[in-house]
């Protein structure tokens, strides 16, 4: 089988501005899917998360603690509203154009995201990408694997093995905004920093940069 060219897109901060988990929690509160007391518990833990006292996995599990109590129908409704009314309209036009161009050029297009599968699966479906690699949850909506940094590389390798894909890495490309995206950016022949954060630019000043809005 002929090797494929990969186009790897980070989501939060790359295809959209900022993180998606915070507006997701705000929407859940507004739609009364998230009890006010639990909402304020999440808010109070946010500074500890920002200071790395609480891990990403622990904070996401805390934030999504309400989700398992919802009926499957209400879970789907919440996730679809979030994707259709918040995420999709906020995708950078240049980012969407780049993604569409890579599809037209025959790349195998993947979303690699630290955001959670409950709503990212609907983003992937809407964008018609070839695959999604993201943070996974168990039946209690607790994080089982936070898809960030080196974990993205391990998950990507697993995906390629499961799908029996051989890759032309030199002809492949990747887009990311933060230092945690470096392990993925280092895999490909064409790594591109999008709206780069200071730590990433300092760590990889030689990489090409673009600004999407």
C-alpha cells in the first residue's frame, strides 16, 4: 500500500480561539444540565488547575462530573447544541480553508485534541475528517486518557497500526498552537505554528508561523 500523507490539526487554540471546556460548562449551566452548586465547585477549582496543582485529567473529570447523571438523549442534545451553536461557528476561516484544502489534496486528515470525545466526535463528523484522536471518557464521564503532549503521539501510532496505514512523514504536515503540540509537530516534514503561544515560539523559534482568525 502506498504511504499516506497526514494532515494533523490540533483543535483548541488552533482551529478555534482558546479552550472549549470552559464554554461547554457555561452552556451546561445555562441549559440547567449542570446544578449551580456543582458549577461553583468547578469554578473554585479552576485556579488550582491553572497553577498545575490539579492535573488536566482531574479537572476535566471534575468538570464533567454532572454528565453521567444525564439521560443519553440529554447528553446528545447538550453536545450537539454546543457543537452547532458554539464550536463550528467559531472555527477560524483560514483554519477551515486549510483543512478543506488538505482533504482536496488527498491528505489523510486527523483531528488531535485534548478536548473530550463526547462533543469532539460531532465536530469530527461535521468537518468530515478521516479520523479523530481525543481525550477519552469512561461511563462515569471520568477521563481515561488525556490526549495531550506525548500521549497524542502514542495515540496516533496506535491509530495508524489499527488502520494499517504507512505514512510518508516527510510529506505530512501538522498544525498546533502550544508547547504541548511539539511532539506531534516534530513528527512531520511540514510543522506549522498557528497563533503560537509564547512557550511554543520560545521552544521552536525556527518553525514557520501563521495567524488564523
